[in-house]
C-alpha cells in the first residue's frame, strides 16, 4: 500500500496563488464574501455550477440505492454531549442557538432574556447524531438493513480564517449516512461511495484525484477508517475533495442503533458516512483556472455556448440579432453529455468587448461573436476557452454556421477531455519519484519540509510505502 | 372585485380532521416529528414528493427569467433591527445564535462564555434584509434592472403550536426576490409569480386555488400589497398555499437599493418577494387524502406504478420475479408528463398484502400485484389509487400486459385529471352563495362565525364584494 505525500510550493507561475484564487472567484462572478463573518454569497454563475454538480451526483447517489431525506438544522446540545463522550478530538467550534425571541429593551433590539431556551440548540456541523437517533427508531430487524440515506443540506462550522468555497462557516453539501448488518457490508459501502466520488470528480469535474486512506491523525473523529479523494491544485498542494468514513459501531453504540438478526439476537449496526461540498467548486477553480480567469468543464458550465451579438446601434443590428437567435435555437436542440446544449444569447446592454471578457473570465467553454460580416457569409466566429491564446493573441476560429452547429457537441466533449488531460498530466508529472522509507523521504524533502510552507521550493509529490493504521484488516483494496 | 371568505366546519365526514391529517402524514411515511421541538424529519417518500415539486417549479421560475443564488443562513442582528424600524408588526420569534463554541465546564458541555458573539446572529426567517443588502451593492444603473433572483433554502420561525408540513419551526421553501425600476414593472412581476403559483398548483398538485389579494391586516409586514393563492381543504378551511408581495420602496429605502436612471438621477428600486414551501405537501394531503391514506397526483408521485410480486417461497417465485422485472423495465421506458414513468419493483422481504397496503397508504397512483396466474396468462392485476373501492370492497382490474404497459401514460393523466376535478367540484360546490354587503354576510353566517371555529356548522364559502385596501390603483387584474 502506497500513499502520495504532498510537498508544497508553486507548480505554475503565480507568485501569490491565494490572491490569484480569490481574484478568479470574484472575476468569474462565482461568489462573494457576505456581511456575515465567514459566510459567502453564491452568485448565479457559481450556483449554476453547483446545481449541475448536484444533479449529476444526485443521480449517482440514487442509482447506488440511496434515498434523499431531510433532517433538522438544529441538534439538541444533549446529542452533541453524548457524542463528545464517545468521540475523541471532537470539534467544539459550533454556532449555538440560545434564545428564541428578540425584544426591544432600552431602545435596542436584543435576545429576550425571558425567551432563553432550556436546552441550547447547535446548528448542525454534520448530522451523524440527529440521523443516528432516527436510525435507532427506524431499524428493528435485519430486514430494515442496509438503510441507505442521503441529505443535501447547509452546515455550519465556525472557522477563524475563511476562503470562499474552500473554508467558510456555512457551506452546502450532501451527507450520506448508512447502517449495515456487519463490518464487511459497511466497508463495501464506504469504498463504493469513494469510487462514486472518484468517478464523478474525474468524469464530470475533469479533476483527476488520488483515492486513498487517511492516516489516524487525519481521521474523522469517531471513524475507524477515513478515505478521501485528493486532487493536486496548481500550487502543488493537495485538496481533500471528498471523504468516506467507516464508523464501525461507535455511533451505533452511542445511539443504540441495533437490529435483531436471524437468530433473534440484538446487535449493533455498522455505520458509514460520506460527503462532498461546495468546496469542489474551489477545486475546479484551482485545477482549471488560468491567467484569464476560470475555465469550466462543459459538463458543469451553466452556459456551454454564449453568443455575443456585435451591435453598433445601426439598422443591420436587427439582422445580426435574428441570426443569433436562430443560432441559439439550433444549438439548444443539440445534445451534449446526455442533455440539451445550454446556449445563451447575451443581449445585455453593455459593449460587446466587455461581454466577451465577462464570459472569458467566467469560463464559458465556447464564446461566439457575430457581426454583420458573419451574417453575410453565414459564418460563425468563435473562441474556445480551453485554448484561448496563441502567445499573447486571442485565437479566433471561423466556421460555416451549419458545420459549427453540428460540431458543437464534439467540441464540448473535446474541451472536457482536454481539461482532464492537462490536469492529469500535471498530477502525474509532479509525482516525481518513489522513495523506499522515511529516511529517503526526509533526505529528498530536506529539513525545510517542516518549516513555513510557502518558503519551500516545490519538489513534487512522491510515492512512499505506508504503514497502514489499525483497521487495515477491513480494507479490501481501497487505497 | 370580489373575495372569497372562508367559513369553517367539515365538508367531509371526518369528525377529527387534524387527527386524520396527522395519521395520513404518518401512515403515508411522509414525515415524522423530530426530537428537536417544532422541527420535522422529512422521510424519503415525503422528500421525493418535494423534489418533484421543486423540479417543476424551479423550471417555471427559470423560464420566467430568474437566477438561483444562495445567501447566508445567518443574518446580523443589526439588519433585523434596521428592518424593525421600517416595518410595523414585524415578528420577533426567531432563533438567535449567541455563541460560537462549546466548552466542558464542571463536567457539563455548554456554550463557552468566552466565545460569545459581539453581535448575535439570527437564523433567517426570510431573506429580504440579507438579499436587499446584496442588491444595494449589485445595482448601479437601470441596466442592472430588473434583477431577478430566487433561492431554495431552509428558514426558521419559532412556532408554539406546530403541525407537520403546515407549521414547523424549520421548513424548506423557495423565496424569490426582485428589484425593478418602477412600480408598474414590480407589480407585473408580483402578479406574474402569483400566476406561476396558481398554474403550478392546479396543473402539478391537482389543487384548485383562488388567487387574490389579502386584506391589510394579513399583509406581509412591509408589503404594499400581498397576494396569495388559497385552496379549500377537506375540512372547509382555506390553506394559504403561496404568497407574492409587492414591497413598494420600503425595503429599498431601508437598505439603500438605488439605481441611476437615464437622466443620471438616483431613485429607489421597487422590490418584490414571493414564496412557496413544504407546506404545499400538507395541502396535497388535505386536498387528496381519503380514508385509506394519501392519494398522490401522478405528476408528484415518486413512484407512479409499484409492482408487488406475490411470492410464496415456491419454485414459481422465480418466474413471477422475472415477469415483474420485465414489466418494470417496460414501464420505465414509457413517458408520462414529459418524463420517464417512475416504476418500482417492491422486493422488500415482507408479506405482499402488507406491501399493497403500504403503497395504498402512501398514495402510489397504480399498484400492480403479480401472481403465478398473471404470469401464466400474461396478465396484469392492478388497482387505481384514486378509485380504490367499490363500496367496502377494493376494486381490482385485470388487463393483458401489452395493453397495460401501453395504457399506463393515459391512466396516469386520467388520475391526475380526476383528482383535480374532484377537488375543483368540492371547491365550487362549497362556494354556496353571493352576498351583497356586510349585513348579508353577518346574517348568513350568524354570530357564531366569530366564535370557536370547530363549534360552527360549515356553511360554505361565499362570494362578497370587497373594499380593496390602499394600493388598489396599482393592481391590474390580480384580484
């Protein structure tokens, strides 16, 4: 069993990667900070990306037999206290609701002292406890197993240093929670969902990942085994892009989740949980962004083809607009990735050059510009966002309109494949060597590895043998 | 302009309507109370209904030009305080977050006194203030208008007496928020979304409604005009099923939402907001439920056809299962309501009679039972949930399998139409008369109308002339 270790420092040529990241998120109009400390506003373009991710992943989650539910946002403090007894290293940074009413006191609106809750409520940081409580009521016999539940929800974890999408107090995610009759079935589920995440990430996000097991000190508190998919960002750092936990019987024991087996005896269930979040959007930015902004994989681009009419306030504008409308209509009848092509005619009342660059920064895969000459020649002039420049110049293509319309599905597939290939090449070529033991590892990275991250030269990732943590016997190939 | 006034008392024959309602919600496996006071757990069948509602309504919201976003769950207290200054009758029952960490003190986990927030945060009861704040930053000129935003989210309103779906502390909803250059455009939007709700409710939920304007004392605090769709439940009471508000410039003034018009002058925007929630599921139950449980309109049934194999632990079971699998596969290739038919083979390890009644209670539109005799004759035996009984007996139909498969889309459409027609007849026939003035109204309902609801004989609803509230000049046909 081997494990990739991350070293730090730039792969690319961006001296300040975090600043570049924040700029792309802002310029691509994905999200912005909100007046609520640590919380973000996800703007239409960013939320559109999330909706497409959700739709595809939701289908995969349902196809693997899981049902969606919705559980309460609030968790009684007593549930958390019980978990704290069973789980070491359990995080206590949580939003606590203590009052249920505001009152005007001395001209100032404030929590009403008479409306103090008898028991404080916690805004869910994750839902193991509240879902486990339901499982303890829902599960009676082996006929109720496996119980396979998923939830799309917002969760809150108080964070001191926040970065849009990557680490915010509130974020959106899905959390799967399942209960099984034995360890083998639960481990199979844990690894099945890890594989769902891997395939989703590589196929839909065009983001290559390394699936593997986390070491003991990086485990989810209460888990026997924590698996994750890790992606290499353009600064050479690893992003944990999704996790899948085998929880053993820890939560079942804390919450009395038991079933009657064939022999009529009560046993504890083995449970799992797994999740991915809006952090994935951050991963897409750090995987595919370039100096001009975001490049979106067409599978998750809210608009795959944007048509910008070059209007000059002259009579021929009407013809240009009519041509563009027909083009968008025809494009919308084409199919890519099993769905209708998402085409948009941008009629906003701003200059067309500004529109072009808006869509470049947002990462629309194909950007079409139509002027009177295109109309006259029944031509389409377009840019491919994944291959925007020839040196410093923007690379523009021209094609007959019929051929272009017919060609769009194939181009979108090519763009998706190119983005994946670029990222995969970056990952592979930056796994620079195999080391045999801790000595070689130290030697290669040197003492600097333990120091300040950003001061260290990026030396790639290495493959190294790994002494698996306890629980290894349960694994059946999930590294 | 006329307005339907609701009287109370049973239409049907259920002496305890609230108890019947809770039973149907439980027996249909839609939702259950949670250990968190006032919050519910939406179970897979109930959540599946909500997902189908969401999908259809989301398409309508996007087709009318709105973009989805996501705004923070938490709202700073200062935002609420500012709103309270501008808005009379503003509700103060809200969940208040005061701490961001738990700490073990004297062996007890509690809010850490050192982690008290400088400014308390409110769990959003609705998002006018936090979205308005973003609008004030996003809107600069008339080119940015109209700004048309929607959000799917959970919200929290502290409630003392809760009923599943109808009134819970936390619920799921969508909230539209828009900004416009003038009153006319904002009012057009307000009424457009009311019409979207009306059509959605009648077409998709098979729930006839009366769209109209609420009187001044029922307005959303801060609104100039509040419109709603109201449906008649089987107890003769009205359910407010969706609202659309014209907010004038109240919120724009409180939050400084301004734009520069053509002449270069700054003016306040006119804003709207509109929403429907998981309460609609309660409306569906109280509209279509019967003595056997729920009857779901096929358009929102997570499973439209459920196939129950009659297994006896004998060798012919394999043939029965194979026949059922083929049947489900063929049904899933059919199309109804523009989507693939949602068919399920119920292989759960329980008695088939129990399965049948589970699906009857859950309201699956078509329930198929296949035994060895059906297999031998290439027949399908089925029940239609909307027309389950002939007197006390369950009405069972039989048809050749090819004819049945071909016929399913038409049957589902018929069931949808029948449920609507039944509810529409109930509504129309219980609008018992026209009254000309307040005197006639009092005379018809008598003094009892003002007393305890449940003690009053149901005398139907009446049509009465209505002296419209201030703001009437702005309306253009949205009674």
